[in-house]
C-alpha cells in the first residue's frame, strides 16, 4: 500500500533544474518533501526514498496525509495495514 502511495506521489512530482546543474524535486501535496540530486534520476531515486519515510512517519504519528491518486491512508483500516 505504501509503494502504491509513493508511485502516485512520484506521478505528481515537480522537477526543476538549478543553475548549478543540480535538480530539485518536490511533490506539492506532500508538504515539506523536497530533495536535491545531481541529475533527474538521482533526484527521483532520493524522492522515492524520502516519500516512503515521510509516509510511514505520517501514518505512525496519525498525521492527515493527502489523498493521492485515490490512495487514502487516513482511514483506520489503511493505517492498520501500513503499520502491520
């Protein structure tokens, strides 16, 4: 379920090339998620990892997470499955 959520988040990712050649990536609905990479691929890989951690922490702390692509982790059943 977390992997599906991360895939949906990655589909909404915004990448920007910086003047120094690095790439910054964010997912606008996922507040506070921002990563930097030396290129698009490394930014995407780092973003995937950070999103997984961000999601797991949000579930553990009972934060309200954005519904992405129809994936809603805010229900008791979804939280129980993620924490299992």
